[in-house]
C-alpha cells in the first residue's frame, strides 16, 4: 500500500540549535498527518540532505511526495537549486512523483501567523 510522503526542505546551518523549530515542525506534522511518511531534509551543513531523505521516502513505498520548502520566500535556493535537486532525485527514483509546493513563507496562513506573532511580541514588556 502506498502512503503519501511529505518532504520538508530547509536551508541548514552550522549551529545544531538552528534546526530545533524545523525538527518541531516535522514532529507536529507527523501528528497531524499520521497516514503520511514525513522526512526533513537540508540544503547544506546538516543531514539528511534531499537525496537521502528522498531515498527514505521512496524506500517506504511513497509514490507521491509533496516537497514543502520551509523558506520564508522563494529565493534562488527554492527557484533554482531545489528544482535541480528534485530532477536528480526523480532520476534516481522515477516511480515517485515529486510535487514541489510553494515556500511556506509565501502562504497566507504563515504570513498571518508571523504578523500575529510580531504583534504579540511587540506588546510584551522587557
């Protein structure tokens, strides 16, 4: 039986603490979508990279994978680097359909959440 796959893609950093919100996002998503296989991948500095995380999804039997860039905007990494990496992944796993989604930061839901968070933070006293 095919399970849907969700591949979260973040930039990565040298500081391991940087990944904490992304790890938390992946964990929450697993709770929200228990029928899906969720993997988190990084462009650089951290592992797994996109190829390794994608291979895990393919090995888990996922034939349809939504690739969700955890970026605030669609800069060069999302517009250029990610499609090239996905083309390489598709070449290695041609039985999987890799569906690139918009960057989360460009969704109305996240824009509203950031505005609400900024407002709440601006009202806290130091």
